[in-house]
């Protein structure tokens, strides 16, 4: 009857373990209904589905083999990315720790003791005389024991399952964060690379301008030697030339800084990387935008924020279980004997079974406060998620708007460069013909140089804006890549240490 009663209680506890307290998780609603199309129209025709951003290697959309090589170096050697991978491995291991709570814990504690008892040991306050009227004598004995103990917390109200749920949500959040770190780093590398190429092109423009200005200085010197030009005109042209040469030095300094930044991103010391000089000759590719609602699934930072909401929701459930009983089943058994030779005899075996129920009654408001704190953390995570959605929409709209504006500006700036070249030609002819002073030529030279530099800068900004638009769209990533990433309890864990 005793055995049957114990088995019945155990069966009821096992059936009751299917109960899980706390709120069920559902993805929070976005802060606003996503429109069917973006507000700003892109400056290109919509790309066909076959032109989608390459998954995992989005930078290949720019068709630059040198950029591709640097991106591969980044994936292999960037230390920030390596740290993010280590965080993912840590989260996976912590999720396995959480699943261990679903299984019983078994310990063995073998011991061997030789002990001497005092002849003057107290005997419940009586005089040191045994029941036969004889004095208590000291003793020496051996105690050999091989005890086993087992404990198992019955997951009656889902505390352990909520811990596993929270650990898996944290694991998925960390996986999405890894993808976001990779996206941020690869986008930064591409932006630095195109900026460096723009500086190469700008350096070439200024270098050509230095050549033109040196020819102009030679012309003015010859006219001065012939008594046609005065010393002021020579000094003015020399000033312009020296100023332009100074701009070359500043461009070299800025280029060096971007080269150092690229070195760090690809995991190399700043002094060890030399990026070859190659002026920017590229056009931004058409980027498949999709619809605004797609951004919720394509941005890894949004997935990170959403998985944090799921984690905090599980924490609310864990805090809720503190109000319910904690049931622990325990058992112990083993072998104990005074002699090693008789340790494994049947009389040396002992055992015990038990159950413990801990029901919180008065905690001074601790459990209530913990639950309130968990709910507040959940609401905070929901607000962070919604803010990340709003930021994502803003970044995409900014990217499209930037590209549209830069496309228009490049068209008009190209016309401005042609006009400046014509103006310089006219100014030179008028000066040689003696119609005007050399100041008009200097003004035309400066205008042409500034116009050509601005055109080059606009092209560089256009390429960088393309990079950041692809980044804003998630770089071809999709949240489905982390949905199946979770740790499940395995039967083999029962025998694992």
C-alpha cells in the first residue's frame, strides 16, 4: 500500500508538470502599419528578382574583386566579429545548461574514514558510565561508505521550461546580433573602401590641376620676362599653385587614415596594409528594395530586439512561478560498513526516498516586486523593439532620398564642370589677347578645380550611400535563418556529467 501510494503521488506530479504559468509569447505589433511602398522613389528602375542582394555576401552586388577580397579577410580575421562568434557559442552553452534542469541530478560521494572516539565523550549529560556500570572506553573504528544521492525538481509550474525558453530566446538574439555585427563591419569596410577610392580620384583631379597651374605659372613668368605681365600676376599664380599642392598633402593624409581603418577591419596592423591607388570608377547598382514590411524580417538588429522581447516574456513566467510550490523528489542509497571486505555484502546496503514541497507564504513582498520588475523589463523591451523598427524605416527612406538627391546633383555638377572648363579656356584666351587681367584666369582655375572635386566627392557619396542603403535593408539576411536555432533536451543528457 505504501509503495502504491508513493507511485500514485509520483504519477500525479508528473501529470501536473505539463502546467506552465506566465504569459504566452506573441510578437509585439509594429509601432505603425507599414505602407505598401516607400515614400521616396529610387533613382533607378526596380531590380528583377534574380538581381536580389546576395545572401551573406551582399558586397558582391558592387562587382569589385578587390573589395570582395578585403571583405573575405574581414570575415576571417576581424576581432570584433570573432568576439561576436564567441558570444554565440557562450549563449549556446548556457542554453544547454538550462535544459539540464529537466533531468535528475545524481551524485556519488565515496569515503573512507578511520576514527577514534574519546573515552570522555558526553552521553546526554550522564556520567561516563555505560548501562552495565562500566566506564565508557575510547574506541577506534573504520567507516567505509559509497553513498549515492538523487534529486529531481518536478517542473510543476514550468519554471525550468521557462528557463529553457528564455535561454533559447537569448541564443537566437545572440545569433541575430552576430549577423548584425557582421553587417555593420562589412558595410563600414565597403564605405571606407569607396571613400578611399574617391580620395584617389580626387587626388588625381588635384594633381592634374597642379599640372595646369604650373603651365600657367610658366606662361606668366615668360610674359613677365617679356615685360608684358607684372610681378603681381606672377605672385598670384604662384600662390594658387602652392595652395593646390597643399591640398594634395591633405588628401594623402586623409587617404592614409582610411587605409589604416581598412587595415584594422581586416585584422591587420595599420602599418602593414598598403591599398593600391585606383581612382573610383563605379556606378551604384540598382538595389532591390521590396516593400517596407519586408524590413521587419530582413534586419538582424530588429530580430535581436524581437528575441529580447521573447526573452523578457519568459522572465515574467519565471517570476510568476515563485508564487507556486517547488516540489523536489530525492533519494539516496549506497553501501556502508566498518570493514572493506564486507562493504559489498547485502546487509551493508541502505536507501531512502523522499519528497519536499516548498511553498512561499511570506516573503516581505520580494516575489511581487520581482514580478513587477520582470513586467517592466518586458515593456521596456517592447519599446526598444518598436524604436528599432522606426529607426529601420528611417534609415531606408534616408538612403533612397540620399541616392535620389545625389543622382540629380551629379547630373547638374557634370554640366557645371563642362561650363567651368569652357570658362577657363575663354579666360586664358582673353588674357593672352590682353583683354583682361590674370585674375580672371585664376578665378576660372579655382572654379574648375572646385567643380571637379565636388563632382568626384558626389560620386563617392553616391557609392557610400548605396552601401548604407543595402545595410539598411539587411544585406540580404532573413530572420528565418535563426528560427530553428535552439537547444532541445536530449535523452543522452541523463548520463552526462
